[in-house]
């Protein structure tokens, strides 16, 4: 008499990107470099070195930077701004490490596209068009240079829309498109004299690049966290991420408009009042034309106070969402470490924000506040990238 056997249990479908075996190592290197670029970029901005190289991509016509203030320099940029070597090196070094990050992202895009039909050719063509646009821009042919850059971006976006993400080709092509646009924002930051909407966009572009690279690195590493209610937790994380992104954008607007000390050193009050005179309409005008030097800010006190108040109010909302998410993670087996980390980072970020006001914006604290925003993004994006349902 035969004994009935149990049917074999089918294994869940496993998502594992088919990419180059060292792809994840390159991706993690890019993540680390992106964080470095973000933190050093905040140091450049907060130390008022954002216009220390008036030309782009060179610095007073040099691939590096001038080393002495009294150095004889025959370049048109000297008529725009006097040479300040102690600031110029910061701006140009930031451009250099950003360029190195671009090379790593290009490498990721090429590796992920190699199994796509004409994939590598499309990536190379887009990169070549952008590279050709740079010397044309330096020669003053801005229209042609812009056209080439737009075509290059269009090729990457079209590829990202057509390709699936099984081998991370879509995400890598999109990241390359973002970092190219980020380079354009860096150029406009200089040529448009620290225009606030561009400065804020440059900050957000850097953090978007960082977030995409985190997602790519975790997916390529393939260390999923499987939970029965992963879908519900992912929705919770997305809401928290959106609120955090809004708060980061407001923080960028505060920095771009030099409104960090609009309330003097008062906290939680502002210039001695809970609700001082303010002008939200003027404070949040996004476009004010080109040709104005925005270094130091151009808004009046009431407009800057409005920006600072908006940042503080949104901070309460974002902090509440982060702590609520941290509590939810602490109650989920296997995610308590992530919950503890998120709670600690959220509290540290609030403390740094308060210290910026009370201590009159010390450079080290202000830079750490920018780094804290990036680390909060790291936690949320990491969880979103790793969470899977049981059957995935």
C-alpha cells in the first residue's frame, strides 16, 4: 500500500537583478561619494564660496584653481569677482568630486544596459552629446550647447521609459539623466548668481541622486526583508518620505534665501513673538528674473521670517511622522534596529536645527544638519528598497 506524499511546496519567486557581479560594489561606492558631494556642497554653500569661481566648469580659466590672490590671471572672470583662493578651492574641488560621481553613475548605466539592444550605444551617445556641449558652452555657443544637452537627456529618459528594471537598467539610466541635469543646475547656480530656485533645486537634485543610488545599491546587493504586511509598511514609509522631502525643500529655500537667522537667536519664539509680522506671499515667489546677485539674500525681514516660520511648522509635522514611523518599526520584529536608528536621527536633526538658530548658524552645525537630512533619507529609501512581501 503506497503512502501518500505531501505535494512539494513551491518556492516564492525571487527578484534578483541580473547585473555585472561587481555592480553592487560600484553602486555602494557611488552612494558613499554622493553623500560626500552633498555634505561638501553644503560646506561650500554655507561658507559663502558658491560664487568663488565665476566661470564654469573652469575656475578663472583653470582646471584647478588659483593658489594666490595676487596671482596674475588673464581671464574675463576676474572682472566679475576678485580671486579668493581660500574659497575658490572649495568650489572647484566640489565640482571635481561631483564629476567623479558622474563617471561612476555613467559606469553603472553602461553595465546595466549592456544586455539591452543598442543599450550601451544609447548611453554612450547621450554622454557624448553632453560632453560635446561643455566646450561649446565655454566658447559662448550657449544655444547649441543647450540643444545637445537636451537631446542627450531625451535619449536617456526615452531609454528609461522603454526598459524594464529587472537588471536595474531603467533606474541607472534615470540616475544618469538626473546627474546630468544636476550638473546643469550647478552651472546655473554660478551663472545666475545663486538664484534661490536654482540653489534649492541643486540641493534637491543631489539628494534625489543619492536616493536613487541607495535604491540601486540595495537592489543589486539583494538583501530583502520579507514581511507579511510589507505593502502596508511601504505605504507608511512613502508618506513619511514625502513629508521629509517637503521639509528638506523648505530647508533648501531657507538656506537659498539666507533666512536661517530671520528670527535672530530666538527659539521657539521668533524675534520675541510667537507670530511676528511676516509676508508669505513675497517670501515664496519662486522666480524673480535673471541678473540679480542673490548672495546674502534680497528679501526683507518679513519675507525671511515667513520662510523660517514655514520651515519650523513643517518640521513639527515631519518630526511627528518620523517618530510615528520609528515606533511602528520598533514594534516590527526584525526592524527594531532600523526603528532605533530612525528615532535617533530624527531627534538629532531637530536638535541640530535648534542649535543653528540659538548658536547663530555655526558652520559645523549647519553642515551636520544637511548631512542629517541625507541620513534620514538613507534609512527610508533603504527600507523601501529592501521590503518584500512573503511571496516575492
